[in-house]
C-alpha cells in the first residue's frame, strides 16, 4: 500500500524512471510502474563486498534467477541490476583477491542474465571510484550506473560534471546512468548561507539545482535516479535525524518538500501543467530579530515553468522577474506576524503562501525578548526549530560591538552521532570548543539564562556510507571548566560528560540581572587539563 501511494507523486512530478533498490519488491510496485508508464531498474541485494564464500555466490545466482522469472512479464522493466557499490568496503589486505572474486561473480551473473532474459539490459551501480574501470568490472554490464555525491560527502558541486565528463572522455562507449545522487535535508533546519552536510533545506535545494541541469544537459548521460524519493528508515545512520536517511524529495509522511516543485517545474510541460510554487512551505514559521525598521529582508524562492512572474508581498509588488533554471529569487521584506505572498503571471494569481514571523525586537542595538525567548544555536550558522518544544533557535555569530549577541574564542566542532536525552539532535551536534565568552546585549531586566552542553570530545565512528566524509569532530580534551555568569561563579570543575557520558545533553539554568543595560556575559575557563564547550544558550526575561 505504501509503495502504491507514492507512485502518483513520482508521476505527477514528471519523472519517467524508477530505480527499485536495493532488492526486488512487491508485485504491486511493478504493476503500478506498468500502468503509469514508469521505466524500471530492478536489482538484487549484493552490496559493498563479496565474501570468499561459495554459498554466498550460489545464493546470488539463485536470487537473480528468481527475480527475473518472477517479474519477467512486467513491461516496465528495462534493466536488471545485480551489484551496488560492490567495492566500497575493500579490505586493507588481499585487495586484489577481493577484486578478482568480485569480477568473477559479476561475469557469472552476467551469463545468468543472458540465459534468463536476453531482451533486457544489465546494469550495476558503482560508487565514485575509478577502480571499477581499472579492474574491468565496468566492462561487464550494458549500462554503467554511478552513485555520485560530489558536494555532499566531499568535494565541490562542480566536481560532479567533471567526473562525468572524465568518464565519457575516457570511456566514450559506456552507457551512463547517474544511479544515485542527493543531499540530506531536515525540515527543522534552515540556513541563509547553506553549506555541505548542514542538513538545511536550503543546501539540498542548492545541491539539486546544480545537479539536475548537469544531468539534463549532458547528452552522454542516459538518465538518473535521485536518492531517494522519500525519506526512509536506515538503522546505521545517525546524522541530524537518527536512523533516517533524509535525502528525500518527499518526507516519510508524504509531504512534498519545496524542492519537489523544482523537479516538477523542470519536467512538466507548461502546456499541460503550469507549475508556480512559492518555496516557503518548508519554513512557514520563523523567528527573526527585527530592528527599528520593522522588517527583515529575506530571499524568497520561486520554482516555476513560467517565463516570468511577479511577487506581491502584503499587497505591495516586488516587480517581475524572469526565470532562470526554473527558479526566481526575490529579496523580500518580511514584517512581524503573517506575511501574505502572492505569485502573479499576467492577470492571474498562480500561488499564495503565508510566512509567519515571530519577531524579537532590537532597539538601539539591545535585544528585547519581551514575551519570547532568545535562543541561540551555538556553533552553527543554521536556524533550528524544535518540534518538541516549539522553540526557534537562531544561528550563531562571532561577537562584535554592533552585534546583539555572539561568542568570543574557540572553534566550531560538529558530530553526526546521535545525542542522548534529547530529540533535538542537531542542536547538540554542533558546539564551540574552547569558547571564552558568550555576550548578549539586552535591555535592562532580570533574565533566566539556560546553557546547554553535549561533550563531543571523542571522534565519531563513521559508516562506510559516509563515503569518506569527515564529520568535523576531532579528538580534543574532555570538556572540564568553570563557568561565570556576569562575574558570579556558577559552576566549579564542571564536566558535562561526568554524569552521563559524551554526546549526552546537559542543561544548566541560572538567573542574571542587567539592571543598567550592561550585557549578560557568560565566561568559561578550562580546568584540570580539559577544554570548554557550549552547544546552545537561551535567555528569557523574567
């Protein structure tokens, strides 16, 4: 039932190809592909490594024969696949023997496909290493699938087209499909300066806005399958959503992320379906600092197959812009409360969306939280919204005279590990190690100050599926510090990991006065050979 439900979303987006991975699925999936005209690649689960085991290789042959015989009569199937990233987990020793064993199995399975079904193409998916060409494995199947994540797990975005061009130049006869590509996105995380592996919705958009045109414009690339269409469970992953791979264009609740409409705008013919989408649905409620001007200017993105469109905000036009890469971006003034956005083409309103701004006032450089909480996502450039508490955490910044808040000293540290005692993992997967002070310029008053910690001192153990990505955490001294608030020592020999261990949320709460408009200053001093750290800070006016 789940798979039947997702196929209309795929078709409505304009896609015509599905990679069914990494194993054969229920007949209902292929029946829907047949009915809806979706081309399918189906495969058996031979993943990462071929062990030296005769029973294993015999079972691979059995699985392949069973898959072909069971689904042979489905007209949607164009390709049979039988390996995925099979040299990803190469052992340190006897590498040549592993390659030879893998090559032998691939040749055996190719013969099986020739016997069982000579009318369809064979394929396998490689990870981004030339070892498949060097070993000869890439010469075995009809179609070469490449799982490519340049600009996500490592490298730059433009390394993607460089890799593809190199493959085509060196192997012009290879029939290439980009069998996987994608970037993680967490609906709770947003950024005005998105970066690889920050899991912001905005970086996924940046990544895919780069990849899709390259795929479409590369005439030697036969097709591509985005990994993955829907967010799905993945036991070995931690990242921003533990045990979830969140690279989907659609959430696991079947909510269409804004980026879904980029694909739809790219693929749907305007004569059949006009696509005009104001891409703010992923971030409809926001917390912002607003000064005496009464508004904050933020980019608002449009995904559309229209040649141009006009954006109207709270009844005031921002003018007409032409589309580029099926995208338009308007610098948009947003004020406190509900902001009504209307997208107009010609004399018709094509889309309407609302962005609600919860504003914290800044007067003469001083923050006035009033009835709201000022919450800072320390060590991160991202906004974060907690689903549990509803608190909106603002991105961090280094302190200067003109800034309402910020840190001094230390460096950002990150981890992709699950954090204990919290559902707000992204808030604690970032911190500042070696922090000296945190300063908040606030209006006079009495404040509750909450400090949040998670000691990330031991390095993450990375899965092979991180494809070489360095999560950013490194081995540093265990956090051990004294803490002062406005000159009053509130913690002595404080070690966040002492009670519950590393990567565990710890919260401390104090009261501080700013009676004369002086800043709230939280100071940290390392003791006992340890380091200082801070994951988040929140203040509330009492």
